[in-house]
């Protein structure tokens, strides 16, 4: 059976900045692929290519074996690609419930009572039922992250793209998020970009490390984290940050 997602030789640059360099990877159903790499490595841009927000200069994206490279963002949402954004993008004045309902209705194609029930079910699964009537813009950070996940889940995606949803959370909150992601993985393929590497090690089945759009390591989480090239890049990034800070 074809993997849910297959990225084949994705290549893209913005002027001299390379965000994808002959990048290939696959994700199966019920699998969570972690993506790591320093800031500016091209991770979010790769999500933009997978979601159809930007086009690759070469390479293809396959969903369930079907070439979707030419499909629009909207078509890809309908075909089952859900994503969260690094900076949460809820409709701030709508309630948490209304945000999830909007996704269930417009992206997920549900109507009336069925959409209402489904939206509540998602709020329940993401631990947001108690906040259903709060304006999304007034939610604390963990709940905004949960809402970002809830909106993507309301699309009933086959492929879920998570962009740094653990950043800024406390250790206990990261633990809750990992638990939630592991609990939804059965019916999905997940790609999770994350700097909080211990969260990835707990949830991901495999990790791909990228730098300047190029894959530098791929394998079991513990092997990739121990990889010499990965350690060098992370140490380098930390030294840069220390020099700036
Ligand atoms: N639409 C764009 N136009 C020009 N440059 C971009 C665009 N999107 C991203 N970039 C640049 O590409 C590089 C990689 O960005 P990004 O994919 O967001 O990296 P990451 O998510 O790994 O931190 C950055 O230098 C960023 O400024
Ligand atoms: Mg990013």
C-alpha cells in the first residue's frame, strides 16, 4: 500500500535561500514522523509545499499514491491534509466552539447537528470542552495550541502537519500534548516539526533532520538525536544563540 504521504525530491529556493533541496520522505498511516532542524532550515516552507501554499521548483507530493503537486490548498484540505500554524491563527473573536465548528463545516464538509456534535467531540478530545464558549483570542497559550490542533482535527485529515505546537509550554503541558498526539495517531499520518526534542522522542516513530533544506539524518528518534551531524548543527545553533544573547 502507498504511504499516506510521499514527498519526492522536493526542491525550492527563495533567491539564494534554499528551503528544500532534493528532499524525499514518506509517512505511513498511524505513524508520526518528527522533523527537526535549526531555525531557517526550511521546515515550515516544506509544510507550505505539502499543503499547497507554495509550489516546489521540482519534485512531487503524493497523497495515498496520488500526485497532488498541482492541487490547490483548498483541494488538499478536502483531500485530507490538515495543518497547524507555528503562530496560532484562530478567529480571535469567535469562541473555541465556533472555531472548531467552522473547520468541521467548511473544511470537513459536515452540516447542522452532525457538525455541532462533531465539534464538541473534538473539543472534548483536545481538552477544551470547558473553554468552548470562550473567545479564542482570550485563551491561554496551551489552549490556543490545543485549539490549533482541534481546528486541524475537525477537518478529519488523513495527514496532519503540526508546526511547533509544543513551544512555550511548561513541561507538564508538553506531556499532555504528547499524550493527545499519541492518542490521535491511530487513524492518521502525522508530520510534527518540533524544537522540543524530548516531546518528539516521546511521540515520533521516526525523525528526519534537515538543514538548509537538505536531509542530514533519518531514523529512529534516539539514533537521529545521537547523530554526529545533527549534534554539530544543534551545538552550532546554540553557540550562535549564546553569542547573540
Ligand atoms: N515566502 C518566502 N519568501 C522569501 N523567503 C522565505 C519565504 N518563506 C520562507 N523564507 C525564508 O526561507 C528560510 C526558511 O524559512 P522557514 O521555512 O520558515 O524555516 P524554519 O521553519 O525551518 O525555521 C528563512 O530564511 C525564511 O526567511
Ligand atoms: Mg518554522
